[in-house]
C-alpha cells in the first residue's frame, strides 16, 4: 500500500470476534498500526505509547486500531495486561497484513524468516492512506509522539 491507496474493505475480526470493515469506519480518521507480537517488549512499548496518547490522537479525530497475526484470545490478554483502550485485529492468516504490504522477509540474528513488518498507516475519513511510517522510522516508545508530530 502507498499514500493515496484505499485500505481494504474487510479488515478482519477484533479481539471479541466482531468483524471490522473499512466502510464502518468512514467519517473517522484512523491510526492503523501493524506489529509483530503481543506481549513482547517493542510491541508493548508501542501499544502503551498509543494508549497513553489516545486522547491527544482522538482530539485530532483519530481512532487507533492495531493488527497482528496473534489470536483473539492473545489480544484479549494483551489488552487486559496492558490496559489498552483500543481494538486489536486478529489477522491469524495474515490476509490483511499481506494486503497492506506489512508482511515480508525479516532478518534477526542472521536468520531470515517471514513476519510482520512494524508499520503505521494514517488513514483519512474516506479510507485513504495519507501517511505511512515504515519499520525503520518507528520508535516504539515514542510512536504516538511521532504520529502527533505529523498531524
């Protein structure tokens, strides 16, 4: 996906099994962020940064929505443990991650594997991507401030 592209219509199911569609979100702006794994240090730091700045983002009209390949039950535990105040999509088959271009080859400790590429998409009221934060740009502990700085 690139700036100017429309996000997919079917986003997936959240931690409670509710289907989330782009058409249901029309009229609101969206921080759609993809992350590798619930309850890992970087992903927790990023989620908590967004949690702690939810009101500031909401004041600019943004709703937060996270996506990983973790299960709905894993998301529920992550939300409870970290006190998250936004929904997480359980993209267990990576359909959404792949369509967003946030699934690809990663190298860690010299080993290459496929996985989620930490990416954030800012989406306008019509479902169009207006800004993309790439994996190399995202600072997990300060990510909400990074977003607020471009708004």
